[in-house]
């Protein structure tokens, strides 16, 4: 009988290699402030002028840079009050929006969800409206678009790791909505290993899988290779529907 176990400790490095916007870097900033301090006026203006260093042009405008530095310091110190004061002072400015966008990207690098950290300033980030949580498209996009065609367990392993990572807040309901959306918008099809995982580990039935674009034939073909208890469970669920 085929082993149905899905490992919880799917390599963080393996997940990172599939994530669209998260990269392992040799030197990683330790604080949000460190992301902005290096961009001094003289150097950043020089780089912006030449345009040869695209990764350093994010805070070219002086006012954007100043706001970002103030916000970064407030977040690093987890000061909700200071973040709120800065929002009151600059919140209506376009430069504030740019600074917020910059910090939203950088906090995902500083407090990467695949690495353990103490004292993450969740309250201050929430007050500003930014998060260190990657999007589900960052986490699952590459796997759903490319690796489902290989009939492998990549997507199932990543879903399992997301749900078992205490630093990631997504639920199976969030993931279900994402998978359904990918099927609807991009016609992504899910392979037998993913379907099997959803049936065995997430208690999916044929109706739930139909929302992901899995038809009855595909469902039944997977059900045939599962232990008897899953066939019986599906029969009982369908029987209950007949009497409701």
C-alpha cells in the first residue's frame, strides 16, 4: 500500500527556492532601519542619477527616504504610538505610500517566516498596515503553475508546511480560496498527489474538490487507490446528502 504520510518538515530551503519574491541572501538586513540607513542622501542621489543600481533606487526621493527611516525606527522599536503619529503627520502624502510599500517589501526579508526570530514587531507593523507574511502566490504560485504537471508532491508538501509553520497565519480555508482562484483565473489543474493529500489530510470530499476544478472521474480515480476507510467515508457522506 502506498505511503500516504506527508512530511511536516519539508525543507525551508526547498520552499524558499520555489517562492517568487523571497531569496536566501549571503548578507541579510537585521532591522528595517538598516535597510534605510545605507541610503544616505549623497550616495542614493548619485545612484539614482546614474540609474545603474536599480536595487538602490527604491528610496531616491529625499522625502520618501526620510519618512521610511522614521517609520522603520518606530517599527524596529515596536512603537505603535509613534507609527500612528507618523501616519497622522504624513499619511496623506504620496511619499508616505511609497515609503510604506518599500517597508512592506523589506520586512519580509528582515523577519523571514522561514527563520525563527524573537520579538518580531507585529503590533507596529499592523499599525502601519504592513506584514512580513508572504502572499500565498509567493508561497504556492510557482508550484501550482509549473510543478503540478510533474505529478509530484511539491504542492502537497508546501501546503502542509504552510499549515504547520507557526510563523505563517494562513488557514486551509485561505489556501482553498487561493487554489480555487488559480483554477478559475489561470485554469490550473491539480494532480493526483495534491488531490490525495487534500482528501487524506484535509478531509476533502468530491464537492469540495469540484470547487478546485477536480471532476468526478479524477476524484474517483484517486479514491480507488486510497484505503477502504476513505471510500467508505465518501459513500457515507453521499448517503447523508441523499437524505437531506
